C-alpha cells in the first residue's frame, strides 16, 4: 500500500507568500496542474498531501521557490517550470549543484527603470560567466534561451564599466523564405527588420532615449554583417547574432575583424539554418575548427534553459524528436 504523506510549509511573510503563490494564486494553479499531489494554501502556509514521491517533489519545489522569494527574485511560470524540471532531475537538492536561489538571485544589470536582470537558469549563468572570462564566446542553443539578450546586457555592462569604448551588433540578413528585393525602401530599410531583435534588446536594457543617443554618437552600431567587411574593430564589444546563417567565408571574415581590446560573442541556433542546402554553416564549421583553442569558449544552452512560455520547451522537444525519427530530419 502506498504511504500517504502530508507536509506543511510556512512561506515567510505575506509578501513572500504572494510572490510564491502568484497573482490570484496563478502559480499555485500552474503547479497543481503538474502533479497528482494536493496543494492547499492557507494564508502564508501551504499544505501538500498525497503519495510520498509527488509530495516530496512538490515540497522540494516550494522550498526552492521560497528561497527565491527571500532573495527577491521574480517567480513566474517560466521560473517554476525550470525549477520543477530541476527538482525532478534531482538537481535542485544536490549539494554539488549551485542552489537555484543563488543562481537566480545574481543581478548582472539594473535597467534605467529599475528592472533587475539575472540569469534564470544554470546554463544562462555559465554563459554569463564565460562572457566575463573569455574574449571570444560562442553561445549556441535554441530559441528562447536568452543568448542574444544576455550578450547585449553584458555588452552594455562592459561599456558602462569602460572595458570597451563601443558596441557593435550585427547579424546576417539571410532571406528565410522572403526576398529582400521585394521589401520597400533602400538597403538599410530592407535589412532593418532583420536587426529588430538587436534593437529590441538595446531598448530594453538601456531605455529608448539612451540607446538612440548612443547610436547617434556611433557608440553603438547596429548593422548587417556585410557592413563589417574590411574593418578592424578595436576596443569594442561585438555581437554576431544568428550566426548559424553565416557562410564559412562570412564567419572567417567576422572573426578576423576583432581588434585589440575587443571581445566578441557569437550566438546561433544550429537547428534553424536558413542557408541553401548545399551551403555549410559557418557556425557549425567554427565549432570543429576552433574547439580547444585557448581564449575561446563554447557554451551550449538547451531546451532546459528556455525562459519563454513553458510550451516553447515542449515545442523544441517535439521538433527534435521529429528530427530523430524522420529520414533526413535535422
């Protein structure tokens, strides 16, 4: 007969309880939909009952969330989803692992509006620390893992700390089923939609007015990769986004633009390549050519590091599964 267990936890003060339970208990409902254990909240207490294993898992989850609330971290469904996955993998309570509260409470930047930006997963923390340590970092992983956004945050940090004098953000303007020639406007207007994610990251981190002021003064430059040819970029923080869509020649060209006092982050998702089928991705090739070279780091993020809607993780897994099952899938 399966043992029935009941556990009662005190969630600190009412402010912490609200952070853990969510607005109108939306976090509680999100958790309840993922476990057979019964969860009842009374004031700043939560009672978990049911079979032992699910009760222990939910107890571990709540202990992690309570610790996060005490550190001032925002608790939303993405945070809960990641913490839940960690608990089920038995990583959340392993002494050798960093406690999630320590990871998710490390503030790496505060925006002009007072928003605190923190790594939201262990993978993101490793990525951020690699950017601090190495002059050239490859951040490779699926959509939603924060590759580009965190790179922009670290670039702004470096600029504000006077480690670099300018920021250069670039990405290839590859036609993903659309032709640039059919878009209205001049060349800059044609490529601007491809650069929009970089602008969005800058506006969020710096604020619209400051970002535009820096761009007007050429302290920050956002440009398509083709504009990098023939240049040497000294004392700059350079980000190459969507690098899976570079050719071998473009990747080599970009890497040889890096000048004295500069550092670079190259981001990409090797599962979303828009190049012609007979063209080798410069990002895939670079992994083989540059691995093991001192001063270069490769950080790999996975669906476990997705910090968008929890469905994004499920979608990524589904497509990966199809790639393994379908002939020629990848």
